[in-house]
């Protein structure tokens, strides 16, 4: 299946500004189809969900349609899709619900590779419950997180392990399936932060072995909100704090207040857009199959362009690349000798290249790497990134490195 990056880029109005966007890990640009879906929903005549009026039925259809779209994207049960304001909120909500069952002697495992949104909610919930937190580091040279390191932290008292499916700064993709097997041997739950994986690769939550999988539509062309999925039966076990009159059904019991229907419509449009990134022979009605095929083509495209970026950066003596994981998303974290991250970001921005510098909320990873709270420059690819974007970034960095 071929990937036509020029055809893809034509659907993104922001790309007409002439900017090379390498800040996709913080949020991708939005195709016109998503913006149109949001606007259409907001002006369509809509109300709270119900079955009496057309406005009620429209809200219900938008919600169920979004659950079905997410299920196709992640290979999960639509009845287990919970929408939230952000992935961070999703993790806080789940951590509070799970921690009601924890107490002294129980243990929670977190890693220093993760975004803080998959660390701090668990640390804080464990502290409130009197449970113990076990920390797992990663190889500071390669950026790899090993299964054995996680296994060494497990015990019969482990209640939950929180791990990223892909590091948002190093791109590292741990072997989540093997981790899940180890975690489940001890009867614990696995909470996976999939925010940085979902935009770059086909995802099958069951195949990964994740009990919970969180992600953010705005990282894959959609609006700003979050979601977390789990098997409906697992959701049934949890009793979140909620209002008395709000539904006690799953998944609604976890969605506090009225959902942002326009954002859900935008999410469905974003997933439909992803399914069409690499048109092929897959039947139009089989969105899951189209998504798997398109995301496979995205991996191949991004992999080729990313190698161009890595080769170029490695050829500049003044650059230090942080981490060198074997399996990764197209994301690189780097420093330029004698230049602060802010200097690099500012210089590139003046050239129309957006590559920000920070710890990007992966503050434990930044500190573990010896970069402190300043972090480094991050360049992350998206399906719309092309060779010209990469060459412009490399030219700008080389100017600073002289």
C-alpha cells in the first residue's frame, strides 16, 4: 500500500503557512475534515442525549459513533470507551477509583520513562491509601525499559503497574505484551499510557495485554480531550465518586457531566481520516481493517523519514542524541553543545521550524538522563512530515552547531 504524503498534507490548512511542524508529540495539526465535523455538530441542533427529540437522538448518535470509532482504532469493546477532558484526567479518575481497594502493604509500580501523567496520579493515590510505590528506571544510554527490571519490582502485593507504550521524549516502545504477561502472573493490573503510540502504529489493546489504555485524540489529528478504555467487566468493578442522578451504567458512570459532543464528532472524523491515510483495496465499511492498513503504511513512511532525520543529526558533531532505543516512535531528544534548548528552539522557530525544548512533562526521564528540569530539544514526526521538513530542521541545527 502506497503512502502519498503530498495528498495527506493537502488536507491540513495549517501546513499552508510554510511551517515545518515537529511538535506533533505535543499535539498534531488538524485536517479540515475534523474542523468541519466539530463545526457541523455545534450548529446542528443538539442537546443532552435522549430518544424523544431529534436533538437528543443526534447527541446519542454522536456519542455512540465516537465509541465505535475508538473501538475500531484500538481494537477494544465500544462499551468500554470512557471519554474525559484529557488523558491526565482519565488517569487521575481511574487511580482514585482503584485506590479505594488499596491499603498498607499493597504496592504500585511506576517507571521513570513515563510522562508524569502516568506517574504522579499513582504515586499520590498510593500515598493516600498507605500503599508502597516501587520505582523502575531505564537504561540511560539506550533509553530501553526492560521486562526483567519491571519483573524485579513485582510481588504478590503488587496491585497495579503503570507503563508507557511509547516514551513521549525518547520514543522508546517497551515490550508491553511481555510486560503484561509478567504483571498478570502476579495478579496485578496494567495501566498503559498509549498517548504517544496511537498516532504512529496500529494498536490492539487485547494483544498488548493492557487492562487500561489511555490516549488523546489531539495527538492523532483530533480535538483536545482524552479517553481511556478497558473491558466493560473491569469498569463494572469500579465505583467512582459521582452525582446521585447521573447514570450508573458503564461507561457513563465514569463520564462526569455532559460530554463535549462536538469534540466526540471531531474524534470520529479524525479516526475516519486516519483510516483513509493510505487508500487501498480494503472495503470501505471495514474501518478497523482500513485503520490497520493505513497505520502500517504510516509506520513505514515515518520510519523512512525518521532515518533521514537521525542520519543527519548523527552527522553533526556538536549534537548529542539522548537514548537510542531499538524499537521506537519517530521521536528524537537531542542537545546542541554550547547551546541551551531555548536557544535551539528560538533559532529554529525563526526559520519556520517548530521543534520545542523542554522536559515535556516526562520530568523523571529528563532528570534520570541528567538533563535536569530543562530537558532538551524534541523533534517528533507526524504522517504529514516530509523530507523537506527534515532538511530544513537539519540546516537550522547545523547553523547553530558551527
